[in-house]
């Protein structure tokens, strides 16, 4: 169970939490990072500790909620065994290269090996200035911290690879953005925070030794099977391509728009990272953009698969000196690897769509069937998540007129959807699977509950304006079981009313 903690000090056991840190990144060469301690904040208060995740990380939730624990999560004290660092990276931001980004408002406390034997970074985000802050204050506002908490935990429950939120702490300080806002610190957990941009940082400096040291670290940590391959660095590139093509296919299957797919926001480990101006589509619009800073739609929903390839091409470029001694040979190898991306993506995307449609046996015309549904949704402005969920509800009882009407109601003019439903019924009639098995697959591929923008906005507004975290807690609770029917929470499954629609999301830095 996770819970809000606002314990008075005398109830809190005040033993400092111990972290079984083993900080492999801090053992890399000095030019990979800058040693930086978090900056203390005025009045730390725990908003929420993710107790399940704490246990998964082999941390004691009780001591994390003690005053000593909260002090660590706020950056006011540095835990024993922590070697705090801000890491260096570069990145293409909206296509333009910046050779010097780095953790401007994040500090890696260290790494722990979790209960499954997986190494995980524990990072504070919003913990004060670092060597890489440039003109920024190194801080985070409460709203974006809650947004990242909600989104990353929703992803985990949806089964989509993502960084996680271990804790959120308010600072008792204000941060100055368009206006003064309450400040907060997020404790973020990732398999690692190494990005495409981390490789680019060293490649841009022609520091091949560093690119190699980083690649060796990545292979040992994330792609151990690559070590035994004839060309380990090429195998590592293939591994990243495999994980990212699968990840972006998952995003497309749930209607998620990342919003800022800069190369510094693409994680080498294959987790979704940096929930900034991101959003889920409500009514399906393939070219939807939410981010107010994405004026040209570079990171529009339908553009994400292509941008994934663009980013991976920048990774391949950074790796060229490792791929072969001869540059022409290296380029050819990289091109072959990148050439597999589209096929991998299409396969993963189609496999996801098949599950969403309850199709177990592949047929050649499945892509057209799926695309025609998407086209009907786009033409009618039908809600993406609801359409698929209602289709899932039809799976066991295809003749239920009430359920059929629930689906048809999402479309204004029902001509196209009626035609499509008759094709789908004919198609599933050819399947050997039972309706029950089909319904089960569809229900676990088509969530009822996603972190819809208006719900996230509502939870944030209550917290920021009224210091009331009940809506945040309630939303987290609903989103922890996205595939279950929760009749008591029916309103969380609904698309926004016209006055609830969130038109744009902001970077929120
Ligand atoms: P993001 O848009 O969050 O992916 O951040 C892009 C870059 O800007 C990264 O190098 C961040 O560390 C940096 N950055 C974002 N916000 C701040 C801030 N408030 N203070 C310092 N650096 C920041
Ligand atoms: Mg970022």
C-alpha cells in the first residue's frame, strides 16, 4: 500500500533510512559528471511515499517517512553511502544540437540493486542548482512534480516501461515561473538515466575513449547479452533499437504523446523518461500536438515512430567510431541496424493492435482492419480509449445491443463504424480462440483508465491552489488498476466535457 504521509514528528520512528548504495556511474571517469550536493530547502514535507516501490528497492518505507528519511528525500541531508553527482549530457532539442545540457536540476544520489537483481538509479529532481543549470534555478514546481508522479506510476500500472516515482516532497519554498509557485522535489527511479544525449556529449567532443567507456558501462548494465556478440557495440545499438521501437509502439497503442522527444529525453535503457508537456489523446486525432512549445508538430502523435528513428540515428552516429575501424564499414553496419527499426516498430505496433482487437491468429488484412477503425475514429472524433474498451466489452457478447450501442454512441454518424463492426465480427468469427479468452486479451490491452489531461490538471490544481492532495491520491488509486472495471470510479473513465478540455500543456520547468 502507498499512502500520504503527514506524520507528526513524535509518531515517526526517527531512525535514518539506510540505502544499500553501489554507485557504478560515480566510478566512471571524472568528466562524466560533477560531484554536487543537493541544496537544502526551508520546510520539507512529505506529500507521498511510494511504499511498494520502496520495498521493491529494498528500502524501508517506515524509515523513509521519518524526519531523517524526509530530509534525504528533500535533499537536506545526504544519505550514508550516497555519492551525489549531476551527470553530463548533450542533446538535440527540437532538432537543434546543444552540446552541453546535463542534469541542471537533478542529482543522482546513487544506485541500488532491487529485489529482482536490477540496478536502479535514485535521483532527486528539483534539488537545486548544479554545474549544468545554466540560467535555471535547479528547482521544480509542485505541479510538474505531481504530473510526473501520476504519469510515471500510471505507466507502471499499464505495463509500459517507464521511470518511476519513489516520493514527492514539498519544499516550503516558492519557485518563480510565470508566477510564484510552490516548490517540490521528486525522487525518480530509473534503470539508468543514461540518454542518447549522454553518448552525444562525448561524441561531440571527439572523446572516443569516453564513448567506449560509456558503451561498456551500458552493455554491462543494460545489454549484458551484447558482450558475447561478435560486435558488442553493434549489438548494443541493436538492443537500444529493439527496446525503443517496442516502447514507441506501446505509446502509440495507448495514444500517448510524449511531447518532447529530444535526444536527451530518450533513455538508453528503454524506459519512458521526462514527463513534461506530455498527454494522452482523448478523441483520436493522429496529428495531435499538446505541447505549447512544439509549434511545428515535430513531436505530434503520428510523428513519434519517425522521430524515434531520427533519435536512434543520432545514437548510431555517436557510436560510429566503435562500430568498425573503417568509417565506411561502420556506416554500413549502422544503416543495417537502423534499417531494422521500421520493421521492428511495425511488428510491435501491429501485435499491439491485434491484441486490442482480440485477434490471436495473424491475417494479412489485419493492418487494414485496424487502420480503418482508427480512420473511423479520427473522422468521427471518437474517444480513443473508450472506443477500444467498449469493443472489448463486446467480445464475449457480440449480440448485446446495449453494448453495441455504447460503442456506436461514440461516433456521431455511425455509417463507417457499423460497417467496420460487421467486418470485425466476421473476422473474429474465423478465430479459434474462445470469446472469453478474446475478451481477456482485449481487456488487458485496452485500459479503462488512463491519466487523462483534465484529471491530471484537476488533481494538480487542488494541490497547488488549495494544498489539498485528495484528488491526487484518488487519481493515483484509480490509475493503479487501469484494466479493471471500477464502477465506483466511472467518471475517471470519461473524456473531458467541453469546458474541461486541456488544450495545451506547458514545459513546466
Ligand atoms: P527538460 O526539458 O526537463 O528535459 O530539460 C532540458 C534541460 O534543461 C536539461 O539539461 C535540464 O537539466 C535543464 N533544466 C530544465 N529545467 C531547469 C531548471 N529549473 N534549472 C536548471 N536546469 C533546468
Ligand atoms: Mg530532460
